[in-house]
């Protein structure tokens, strides 16, 4: 019910605006303006929510909206984006899989079709101007703070160190570097003091590409993380008890926990502190049950609402103003650096979630009524 109410508020905001301007929908007026929405995958549940929210909010604003999921295959996503352009899409919202998307972003630019990079920066391209996401460095900082809090690192010493092993997200997803670097900005001082010891590869930051690639997880695939955790438990971590695992998102966190639970050392309530992000229901339940330690709530409905508002203002040639989204500047400006140009990056605020505040995504209407009932 809450989500419907929220949607009605959004509609009212858009509707009032459109009515005041005597317009309905995008530049062409009426529902004929097509917005193409290309999402990367469905095996990470958040993208199903993103795609559905983007479509419903765009249609409520009077646009025609088509959503396609790339199933972590960039060639497939490129064909889908080509299809949108062939159908005459006037704007594209793209959550890419890797920079293989650049060829079709160039096609869009050639056709004067603006592109909004959605949640993931499109690297190596100078053919678009807008990026909208959460403050992903802060997402990582929250993961680091979760480990700092869960292990009480402020009281740890080199005489009695805590042990951690590190995982990162997909190496083709630029977000993975921001998540990792945010977490390590919190953890590195404890590693340098000896209070925290790393088991397995230790890139101090993602700039150590060789070691970063060793801890990265291709296309965020849970089976890859599970197998790597099993190998760590049998080899590098065989003779220590891990106190924490830096897991970059919920899907991988649950796979890592599964591997740990199969090891007697960690069964019976002795799991390491395991981080995550996306506030997926299964992970929220795991946190409530004392298994996963924390996640990060990135309200995909708010991101979708902001992205559609941005699209609407671009299509209408208006000055861009996105309530609730900060235009990256200063130290954060690099978040929009594609390596070929600095695009305008609009950042929404993430929220750290532990056992104490699971009510935040519940009350935001992020879960179904049945799921919410199990989290209360
Ligand atoms: C990232 C995204 C995260 C994470 C991951 C998995 O780009 O920001 O929310 O879930 O993708 O698809």
C-alpha cells in the first residue's frame, strides 16, 4: 500500500507539472515518446525492481517505455538497445554490463538520442552526458563501518588481531572499484596497525589491479563467489578462524555464508561478520536471523523516480534539477569520469542497514506485504 501511495505522490508531482505546462508526456507530447530501458541482468534481484519501477514511472509520466534485461551478456544488451533505436526511442536509460556497450552508445549519439547511464557508469565513452546512481563510495564505507562495528575494531590490537578475507564485485562494473575503495578507506588503517589481518589477496585499493582482479567476481555470479570461498576455507584460511568477510553485495554475501555454514568451524552461530548491499529480502531475513551482518538500502524506486525526472527534463530541454540527488562535484566528481569525459553524475543517498533498523526498507515499501510481515 505504501508503495502505491508513494507512486501516487510521484504521479501528482509529475502530473501537476505537466498540467501546468499544458503538456502530457515527453517532447512529442502524448504517449508516443518511447524511452528504452536496458537493465543488465535479473539474477541480482534489484534490477527486476529497477526495471519495473522505471517502466511504471515513465508510463505514468505519459511516455511509452520498454524494458529489456541483458542477462549479463553485453552483446544481447547491445541488440536490445539497437532495437530501441530502430523503434525510434527518444532517450535511453542504460545499466550496462561492460564497456562493450560503447558501440551502441555511439549509435545513439549519432541519432541524437540522449543516454542516461543508470547506476553503472559507462566507461570509455564520450558519447553521453548523464549518470545517475547512489554514492557508491559511501556504500563501500558503510560496508567497512559494518566490519569495524561488528568486530569492535577500535578495541582490537596487533597482539590479538582479527582476520578478514576480501571479495569484490564484477571487474567489468566500475561500481565495484568504488564499493571496494570505500570499504578499504575504513579498513586499511586497522590493517596497517596490525589489528586486522588479511587472509588471501590484499589489494590496498582497486588501483592494485592484479590483486583486485584476484578478489573480483565475474558478472556478480554467486556460484563463483561460493567456489572461491570454499577454496579459501580449504587453503589460505585453513589454519585461521575468519572474523569477517568483505562481501560486495547481498547475492554474493549469501553464497559466502552458504560456504561457511558447510564448514564446522563456522556452523552453530559462529559465522564471520559478512557485509552486503541492496537490502534484498533474503538478506534482510538473514540479518534478522543473525547470519549476514549488514546490507545497504539503495531505494531503487527513488533512483527510478529521479532517473525518469532527469529523462523528462532532458527531453523537454529544461534546466536539470533533481530533488534528493546531489550533482557530484569536488572530490566526488571522479564518480562521473568515464576516462574520456566527466559526465554529470547525480548521486542519491544510501542507508546502512543492520539488525537494528531493518524497519527502514520495510517502511519504505521495498518489500511485498508477505515479505514485510516476515521482517517485522
Ligand atoms: C552494481 C549495483 C549493486 C550490485 C551489483 C549487482 O552495479 O550498484 O547494486 O547489486 O551491481 O548487480
